[in-house]
């Protein structure tokens, strides 16, 4: 047969290819990636690689020999422009490539800041290795950095820039940082630590424009406040890269719509990773999940389906973020939270927040508490019932409750 074609050589696409070969798939596997690099890890780009604690040589997911050894046909620097689901082909430049199974693993693109001045020199984004190299170069000398967006990427960039000797101000439009992903008590502790390390965080602060003569010189907030800046990093979220699927008539809804087996509306076409909107028992409606865990586990799930052992995708979501001396870990999806219970002392920089709905644990955020995180994954997977009193009681045996 024509084998498997994977659009996008990122975390999800590489995992799928690897799992297929490990599972004994014998046909051709082609990975077509738009970036000029073999598959690499993104998490270090805002953390150790940006701050200089790790070299750029640490980011590749596999050594070059891996691809030849596993007969993975990797093409880099090529963009797939079109999918023809009827003919079961994709088009990349002058080539038309046939597939038995097509996997769209195109990830996401940064959301652009829609204000005047956003095109000035010195306004940067961070998604890929090229972005990281540019940002790293800009931070080689101390800067006055304004980070727009108080999500994980924004806070990690602020921490890395500070470690390098720059002064960082984070601007967040919502009333608090990490609003989408982290419990209020957790976000407060993180903000406090950033303050102690010299990062200023402004919440409820919209950006009205960026000023500068050629290069950026200031960020102007909607209340008129002018923040001097010679470097601006925008981290206001991503947009799933669903354009080629949509143009092919495949169902999309801010992301490519897939079922529990990660199948799209087109026969033989799957979508995985940041681009896939999937149904899950961990959320009341189909979701996009932007995490390494999700990319890896969805790659594995589709490999199993192609290998004839389909099993609905049901992995518990988890995520991490490193900022200064803080390792934040989350598990579950915090939809319709009814109760948030703190375990441990939030002032100690090592505590957890358990999020409950209907008396069950639906998500757990931990700070420098890796054991609670691992237990949390089990509690969320099982939907364990726990009371607020039990969770808050330091002598209550959580591990036992998760067993
Ligand atoms: P990607 O890894 O984005 O790969 C998609 C690839 O497809 C890209 O290379 C893209 O160029 C390519 N592509 C797109 N369109 C086409 C086309 N038409 N033709 C060919 N190729 C195409 N997650 C965590 O769990 N923990 C973290 O700490 C963490 N930190 C992060 C830090 C940063 C700076 C970033 C950017 C992300 C971070 N993430 C983190 C998220 C995680 O990296 C992503 O969820 C993960 O990479 C998603 O994998 P993916 O394969 O779906 O997409």
C-alpha cells in the first residue's frame, strides 16, 4: 500500500511514527515537516534553552540515525499545501503523495497581537526554534522586557529573561494570570514568587498600542500607562493549524474535529496533538489540549488503531511548567469547578490545590510537590470522591485514597 503520511514533524507526528514501527507496521512512513529541523522539543525553548542553562543541542527528540534505522522517511522544510481526501493524496510543492492513512499533526500557530505597532522591530513571539534563537539573541544583553500575556509561556519567558539579567514586566488582560489553567491559590503563589525575583506583573491591563520609531520603545496600556520597553514578547495563546484540513472539507471547529479514536470526518484521516479537538470524559465538551502528554498519548493511540487494535483515547491530561525555583504540575481539566481545596502551606512554595466537582477530584495543581502530582493523576483518572476536610488534613493518607 501507500503507507502512512504524517503532516507535521513535531511531538505528536514523531510519536505516531515511532509507535507504528515499534508495533510492527511494515509499510512506508513519511513525515513531512514545514520547519527546517528534525522533530524537537518545544518546552525547553522558554525554559532552560532560553535561559542558557541547556544548549540548543539538547532539543532534538531523536538523533539523525534514528530515522534511517527505523525507515522513517523524514522530509523537513516542506509544507503540505493541500489534502485530497477523495483521491487519498496530499500535495507538497510539485509532489503528489498517496496515503492509506493520513495524520494531520500540524500543531498550532501563535495568536497575533491585534494592536497598532505590533509589527515593530523588537516585538517577538515564541513557538518554534527559530523564534527561540531570535529571542535568545535579543536577551544576550540586559533588556527592558514587556511580556504580553500571563500564561505559561509569558511567565516562563519572564523568568528566563530575569535570570539573564533583564527586567521583565508581565501584562495580563484578565484579572489574574494563568486564569485558563491554574487554580487561584496556585496562581497567587506563583505571582508572589515572581515578585520576589523582580518580575512585575500587571493584571487587568489591556494593551492599546506599541510605540517606537522603527524599533519598539514602549507598550501603552488601555488606561494610558506607558511601559518603556526595548523588547516585547507576545504570548497570548495559539490558533490550531487546521487550515489545510478545513480547505479539504474536513470538519473543523477551531481545531480539527475528531472522534474518540481521533478520526476526522474524512475516511483514513486522523488528527492529533495541538490541532485536534477531541471528546473526553475529563471535559463536558470537546477540547483542544496543548501539551506534550496529549501529543504523545494521541500519537500512540492512532498508531494502535492503524495497527488494528483500536482503543478510545482516554489518557488523563497532565502538564508542567518551570519558572525560577518553581515546578508547577497540573493534571485533569478544571471545568465547572465547585470547590478548590489547598493541601499544604501556600507560603512554603510546596503545596497542592485539589479541584472538586460533585465531590470528585477533577484536577490537581501542585507546586514543587511531584508526589502529589502523581497521586493526583490517579485520583483524576478514577474520579475519586474525597471531602475537602480529608484533602486539607496533612495526616490524611492521599496515596492510600488513590490506591
Ligand atoms: P508541534 O510540536 O507544534 O508540531 C507541529 C509541526 O507541524 C510544526 O513543526 C509545524 O511547523 C508543522 N506544520 C504545520 N503545518 C504544516 C504543513 N502544512 N505542512 C508541514 N508541516 C506543517 N507542553 C508541556 O506539556 N509542557 C511544557 O512545559 C510546555 N512548554 C512549552 C513551551 C513552548 C515555548 C511551546 C511553544 C510549547 C510548550 N508546550 C509545553 C506545548 C507542547 O510543546 C505542544 O503541546 C506540543 O509540541 C504539540 O505537539 P504537536 O506535534 O501537536 O505540534
